[in-house]
C-alpha cells in the first residue's frame, strides 16, 4: 500500500492557506487512499528565535486543528515529531551524506537567513541543516509520496537525492519518495499582498485568514482584500493577482473552476461577498469540531501518544537498518 507522509510546523496560527492547500486534501483524500502519516514537526519550530511556551501552545493547537479538519486516528497516524526519536537519529546519518553546498543552496535557507540578518540576529546552525531533518522525517517511514505545496518541493527533491546517494554508497535502505503537488488552491495568497503567500508568520495578520478567526473577522478581511485596477472580473494571475486570488479561494471552497466563476460576476463587491460567505461556511464545521476537542484535551493527548507509539514502530526498522548499513554496531 502506498505510504504518504506530510508535516506542518507549529510556527504560527494555521491559516486558510494551510487548510485549502493541504489539510483538507489530507482529510478528504490522502488518509483514505493510502497508509498516511501526518506529523506536527515541532522540532522545526526551534530553528529561529522562539518562545518555548508559545511553541508548546501552538503544537497542541496545530494537532487539535488537524483532528478538527477531519484526520481520523483510526485511519491515519497523527503525532508530534519530537515524540519519536527516530527523526533525530536518522537526521544525523543523513547529515553525514549531505553536503554543505546543498544546504546553502536551499531557497528557504537563503530567505530566512537574510531576514534574520536584517533583524540583527544570528543565524542558527539548525536553520541551515533543517532540510536534512525534513528528509529524515520523510525517509524514516518508507514514504512513497509527500503531498506538499510548490514552495516545499525543493525539500522533497533533497530527500530523494539523499536517499539515492545513501542507497548507492551503503546499500539499499530507503524508498525514494516523490512530491505530489495539489492543483487547485495550492498557494493561497495574502489578501493584502496577492503576490505573497498567505503565511502563518505574517506580522500584521490583516491579509491572513486564520482557521480560528470569528466569522465577522473573516468577512472583514475578505471584504478589505486588495483588488486590481479596472472593473472587469476576469481570471488573470499576472495582470489581476488580487482578483485571481479571490476567485481561486472561492473556487476551492465550492469545488469549482476559478475561470468559469469569473464570468458570473460583474462587480468586485459581489465577488468579495460570495468569497467571504464561502470561507465562513468552509471553516464553520472545523471550528465547531475544534471547540469540542478543546473541551476534551485528554482525548487529543491520547491520540498523540498512540500516534507516536505507532510511528516509532513504523520508523525504527528503517532507521536501525540505516545505522547498520552505514557502519555502526547494533546496540
């Protein structure tokens, strides 16, 4: 059976982009078609300056939202990365296979390290090496497919390269995974800057719809979304990125085609209203389920504990085999 792995960082409050671009597909498609493993990659949140209490809080909230989005622990595996030691055990082995040049060419390292330097901060070594940990996350489970957005595809390519290199040098140990890229709403853009992704770490939050935003807040953010010059409602990512973003959000919420939707509107206001209503309705069941789960924290903790035990059982044979292959004595 095909094995799918994907993870999400608890570095901020989850957004509409996280849901439409990944979480909904995990719940509606991936967990039912494959042996699926979903992980809150909390170790990755430590690569930049952080508040420990906030990381703990967001890790718990992220896991709860994954369950609220429809991940079923009876069908898939849900856990926290830091609860399974095989991730860090394998990461060091892969660091012994990766090269310094590969790490420094990673796009996200270049972008994040530049931001850290602009702020006058120091760049942590873990920011340079975390793509290797991400590769370990994937390879430890014999993963066949990794559903990711376009901005993460480079990391999956690194995992592929490291798997092939390790297998060639030391003997077969890893399945070589492939990235699977969603076609619709794979990259929901910021409502105030439609040329930038709707990200968790946006400082103002004005252009970001968070999964736990109240309906009135959602409507205000969508109604205030930046649009484009002119009056015609057309779907054109290059010339009208603001309109294209709204059409793609509405299309993703309703399961329709953005270009076809554009022909149904003769004003920006009408499009914004329908998009706002659609987002509110998409988030309603998720928010209701989140409230139920928050009222039963013992259930969520039990799911994560059981998920970690199951994940360890899956990952340990692969990691132990890699240790033997690279030349280490078995304990």
